[in-house]
């Protein structure tokens, strides 16, 4: 058993968020703060390296080779996908007065991304693949609802209302089905989905 101290990687910087760990345990994304926010990628083979300063990361693929999140672009913030081969790719945004999008989850193989984007009617969920870039997956959720989580292949989604009072599980086959939570949604709130989404 080997022990890796994260502090040995980041020195006198403070972790501003819990590290994101890839499914195979080989890769971490570290968000730190010293005099400014910094983002690092650690891999057991390549060591630690800085990531572009204009992005944030919400998820990574099973082997850590693909990162997704959001980035600051000249006109607006939009969802991004990062790989070492291609760097930062902006995935798009739906039209609107205040365009914004972010990727929330990526499939294990890194080829499918789901996230949320502003629209004139509210926040809609999108999907991105190389074959069908940036298409609407769910229309704007009523009452300011948001996409909360996705399963390992990004095909089963967990959504919530704006005040966390109701939750739903969505699949392409069943659509959205509200979850009945023991004790009520305010007492018990889901955090994520299992890998198979069941």
C-alpha cells in the first residue's frame, strides 16, 4: 500500500474543493487557492501539471483522460471538454440574452457529455457527442429546476426543483419520473446516481 499526501503535491496552497478522482483511481483534479485560484491535474504516471486558468472541472472520465466543466470565454461562459490531445473545447450554449452553459457529467469513455444551459425560458439540459454536438436533452425545467447528476454513461439523469423540494429520475425510455423520498425531500436529498443509474 502506498500513501500519497495531497499536501505534498500542492505545497502551501489550500484545497478549495474536494479532489475529483477518476473511476480507475489513476487521476485527480485539484482545485487550490493561495494568492489566486489554481487548477491542477495529477496522474500517477505523469505527475502533477497545471490546467488552464479559465476553466473549472465538474467531472472526469473513468481513466481521467477527459475533463468536463465550464470555462470563461470572451463573450460568455460555456461548457467545456478538455483532453490532453485537443486542450479546451467549447461545447456551445443555447441562444439567449445571458448565455451560459456548463457540463456536469461525462461518460466513462469520455465520448458523451451532459450539462445545462440557459435559455429564454429557463435552464435546459443538453447532451454533446462528437456525432451530435450540443443538442437539447430536456426542455427547461419548470420552477427553475436544474440537472443534478448523471450515471456512468451519462444516459440516466437526476433532476431537482429550484428549492430542492422535489426530485426526478430521467431516462430516454421512461422520461422523467418523480422520486418518492422517505421522510420528504427536505429531510433526504439524493446526492448522485449509481453507475448503472438504477
